C-alpha cells in the first residue's frame, strides 16, 4: 500500500514498514520516527546504520546480535527506542521487521 | 499495533532446560514488544539463577513423552547428557544464548529477576550463590504485589 511520508508517496506494508529501501532517506526516517515517538539524534542514526548494514548482508537481527554488535548495548538500545526496540528501530531504518522470537 | 497485555509475570519452578528457556523466551519476547516482564524463580527453578548450576541445566529424558524415547532408555547413564548436548547444539544454531548470557540480556532489557524467599531458605542458599543480576529475594506476597496495574498476566512454568 501507499502512504504519504514526508510529503511523498512511499510503499509500505500493512504494519507501516517500508517495502522499498531505496525510498528511505533521513527525511522519511524522521517522519517514521516521529510516529513512533522517537526524536532522532546522531546516536540513533549510528544504530540505524548498523541495522541497515546487517540487513544488506542478509544477517538476521536479534537482541543477542545487538549485545554483540559493539555499536550499542541492550540498555541503551531500549532507551533509544522505547516500547519494543527492535521492531521500532527496524521500522525507522526502513528495513523489514525481524521474524525471530529472540 | 497495541496490546492489552501490559505486564507478564512468570513463575519458574522447574530446573529443566526446556522450562527455563520457555520462561526466558517469553519474558524476553514481552520486553521486545514493549510489555513489562518479571520472573520469580522458585523451588528447582532456582537452579537457573545459581552461579554454579545455571550452565548445567538439562533436558528431561525420563517422563517426557516429547522425547519419543522409551523411559528405560532415558534413564541410562549418559543419555540425559547426550540429549542435552544435542539440544544445546540446535539452540546455538538458532542463535539462542546460553542460560547465563540470556539472564544478562533479560536484566539489561529491564526484565526483573526475583528469587523466592521460601525456596532460598529451604535450599540454604545465600545471596552470593545467586547471579549478580538478581533484583532481590521476595515472598510470594511481594511478587503478587508486582501485579500492580490492569493488564497483568501471571504464568506458572
């Protein structure tokens, strides 16, 4: 489906996750973050870039992976993206919601 | 997507690896969905938070029909250890953390970890026998009082 994000038509799935990563940029990112009550800082972007890098390499995302990432620890991750950090951060990063139960 | 469940409270009473993981996966899964979670370790569940024992939890090969193994075979020396080793290998493939690391993840994720006072006294345990991440030792009454809002669910494992 289409959704207007940052005054543009963006393809998203029924949960609001971007379908086409090429449509992602910082403007779109900040609009989605706003909907998730997250105010983006450079720290947020560092995490978002890490997630996008993992997704590009087709490596599955998990909370354990975050612990080992060296980019952010779990406590900070929960503070940056409160209320379900992995599902919110991936939505903001413009990548699919992780399917893992861990 | 919002959920009506606000807080999940788990009571882990068993020391088998499958029960501990069931509690941990559900407690972690709750945090990942923005739901509060807490675990109360009682009776044999305390093995999962004892520094010396937590990496030695085993899968039950006797009295566990899910193993599809004759009960007598399950009781033979080494069978339980072998089954445990195989299960841990499969878990590692799925990137499931070992018990100790899982407890760290839970604690860092804001999941509260409590030991049952009665069981701690019964097994003559001291605070230092238990993991550093433990949030405290509570009575069951204290634990019930943690269900302090609407949308709390309590689960016995």
